[in-house]
C-alpha cells in the first residue's frame, strides 16, 4: 500500500479477525495490525501497518437496490491518508443499483459454470459522441418545460464542474420555443450552463444519470454481482440483439451481438461502426472477441433483433433483409425441450441441469425473450452428453424431476 497516498479509500476488505481486534482496541486506538490476504496465495499478501481506528459499527449493512445485505460488525481504520473499511461478512461493494447505463438489451446464462445465472447487457458502447464516467455522468431531465401538455426531455453532459446541454440551440428551441426567447443568439446559448437555460424547473424534473456506456457481463456470486466490460472491440457500436450458445462446440457458452443504431436524431447522426460480433467464451467469465474474417459474422446494417434456432443465428435489420448464419460446430449438440402445463406449454422459467457421470454440470434456463425485442426457440442446447448423464429439471412452479437421457445428441423432450 502506498504510504504517501492522500484522500484515498479502500473498501470492503473481509477480515473478521481484524475487525474483532479493532473492537477490542476501541475507537481512536492506534496499534500495529495485519489485515487482508490471509486465506490463500491467490488473495495476495496481507498488509502490515500501524492503524488508527476511526469508526466501529455493529451489524452494519449496505443496500443493493431494494435489498439490504448484512456486512456484520465493521471497523474503519486509517493508515496515513488512506481509509480502509473492514467487514465481518464476506460480500462485495458493488450492486447492480450502482451501475447506471443506457441499456438496450439483457440476456442470462451460466457463463462460469457455478450453477447460477450470470448476465450480459448491451449498452451504447464507446464509439459515439457521448462520454460518461462516475465523476462526469450523462444526465437526462424530463418534464413538461413549456406547459404544452407534452413531456420534454433534456440531455446534459458534465465535461468539468458545470452541467451543459448536449443539444444545440436549434434543436432545443424547436422542441421548446421559450429557449429561443431566452437566448436569441447562438453565442448567448453557447455561454450558458443548463441551470441558466432552464432555471428552477430542473429541481422538479425526473432526473436520470448514466456513468457506464460499455457492454458488460455481470457475474452472479450469490450474494452480490461483479460487473466487467466485454472485450474492447465489441465497444465499437451499440449492442441490441444478444444470442448465447456454445457455437463452436468447445463446451463453453459464447455470445453473438447484433450491433449499430441508425436512428438517432439528425444532429447526432448514425452509430454505424459495428459489423455485429462473435465473442468466444473462454470459461471463468473470460471472453475473447473474434474478428469477422475468422468468425464469418459481418452484418453492416442496422442490426436489431437476434434469435437462435438450433444454435443457428437469425438477425433482423431495419430496412434490410433477415439474415441466417449457420453455426459450424466442432461437435454435435443436444437440444432439450419441455412440455409444461396448460397456460405455459413450453415451461418458461424452468431450470435444466445436465449432470454428467463425472460430476460436471451444465445449467440452462427456458426463457421468454432476451436481447432486444427477440424470442429464441423455447428450448435449451447442451454439449453432447456422455452416456449415463441425467437431466434434472426445476419446473416453473418449483417442483423438480430427474430424467435419464436416452440420447446424448439430437433432440429430447421431457414432461413432468
């Protein structure tokens, strides 16, 4: 840990023993403490330092959206200019409510093989005029500013300490004529910040913020979520359609992303830098972008909805043809369909777990809709199953069943 760091913070570090020592020492105490890095070499080295206890809290918690996640007893310590929070319950500092993006699409799959559903989410990407960060977010204000009965929307950016409009005088005044009355010249408008343009009306607006523009994968760790960006080359254009399957037959699920956005307002222009993308799963929440020359996937149009049919990819483009891309797999796959009850004949919401004799498990879910305005076949695809494999099903009503597999490839249908 840098000893000359100032105004820095690190949190949370799970170390219940260090927390107990801080409570024993008491608020304001200074003493030598070893904390962190005690579980295994992969945790890194522990930190040895003389610390000062600055806060002690019993039964603390943090908010993940509407959920309160317990942290247990917590201690805040200070080392020079660095403050550290130690917690007793193992959890993370990041919840999905802390990640604000311009999300277009979302899909779920078990990418890391731990049996729970992770997420992939399509966003605006990093190749547009829009830029955002936690310190300098994009902002969106909504209200009937001019009192004509229609809902007006104002885009704003924060390049420094001042919030400024994204749209220029011409575009803004066409939607809200009072803007031209207040600022008759482009020079006057260009020198004004958002508060000077819209005044006190901003205080009563619906306000949304965005600080994340990357397409991301979200690892589900049971009690929390960890967000990581998809490979850099996928960020070249907005993502709408998302397809998830083991396209290359290596036993690990991959991604196909439908990209581009041809219909922003004329002042902004098209976001058309993408060719859609094939992203190979490497296991353990790791992904690799595969160039079009190698993947065979190149769609230059305004690709939007994307569905899977027998792991082939069907992509619809605005003002363009529907395209079918056939997957060339290294091995055969097993397609599993379920027969559900009346009212849910495809058993939407069911969870399927293919259990191999050696203990390996593959988890899938039957979903209704994923990506952008899309519905793939209501079935699950698995890699070819070794002889003796079984399929465990948790049905939408919570009941469970187990089925022997009569075939290891091809198609199989099960009813409860």
